[in-house]
C-alpha cells in the first residue's frame, strides 16, 4: 500500500515539472517559428528533398548551423568544409555542456545523452543559470523536448511552404535569428563582466561583417569571452 501511494505522489510531480518546463520554453519556441520556417524553406531551395530537409532538423537540430550548411550545399562546398563550419558554429555548445556538467553528470547515462542532445541556446538560457538544487531533469526534459518538437514541426511547415511559395527566404524571416538571440542574451546580462563580453562580441561582429571577414563569428565569440574573463579578473582583483 505504501509503495502504491509513493508512486502516485512521484508521477504527478514529474508530470507537473515536465509541463512547467514546456510552458517556460513556450515564449522562445514561439520566437523561433520564423527561423524554423526559413530553415525549412531554404533547405528545399538548396536542392534537398523533403526527407533530407526534415532529417537535417531532426538530426542536426541547430538552426544557425542548418542555415549555413544548406547555403554551403547550394554553393557546392565540400563535405569536409561543411563539417568544419558546422563544428565551429556549434562549438559554443561545448561551453554550455561544461557549464552544466555539475548538474547533469550525476544523472544516468540515458538522461545525460537525452539532455545533451537537447541542449540548445534556448535550453541553456532557461536552465544554465539554475543552481544544482534548482535544476530538475524533468523540467529540463520538458523544455528541451517541447522545443525540439516545435522546431521540427515548424521546419516541416517551412519545407512544404517553400515548395509552393517562391523566394520565401526573401521575406525577412532571418530577423528571427537576431531577435531570438537578443531575447536569450539580454536577461542574462546581470553583471559588468557579462556586459563587457556582450558589447565586445557585438562590436567585433559588426566590424568583421563590415570588413567581410568570413571567420567573424568565431573572432567575435572568442573576443567576447576573453574580454569577459579579463573583466571578471579585474573585478576580482579590485574586491
């Protein structure tokens, strides 16, 4: 009798936490809809079949990397070049995983694999700042899985729409990329080192874009991290 009552109290808690994570992720899931439509339609325009385009979202599951990869496919780039570009674009996820290692490493392997695969900019923005006591696997699963399903559903819509609406990538949907990252970054600017990192990254990205430097994304990312680290060290020395 005690076992039954214990299970009946645990299961609703897990379900409630799962749906709390889903609801918390909902604003970012909605914000990414134009981005997903663009990724789906651009994949079809680049010459991929419907199955290949959807597989790109289901397997790669990285908006910016998908857009770059499809653009390189359209340009006829080699597989090695595409893999290298994708590696550099998604390398920030390595930093995310290091940051969340203390929360996820104690979990069973199936949980580490699942949450590691679902770890995106959006999930990190939602759970990355949580303490080890605040972090809950079911909450993170609800957030990450709901975002994954919505992303794939929206890209499927984009694939179908891209087959019927010509030049869909010229409708200005790419602004959703910038809008999503602004929504992710701004709430996390809570200290002067983070502000320095953001401003330096922003400045370097604009300068590199103006000068036509292809590796500007990596330069801005590394420059921002170094600037934030120096600012953190300087603040620690003053205190």
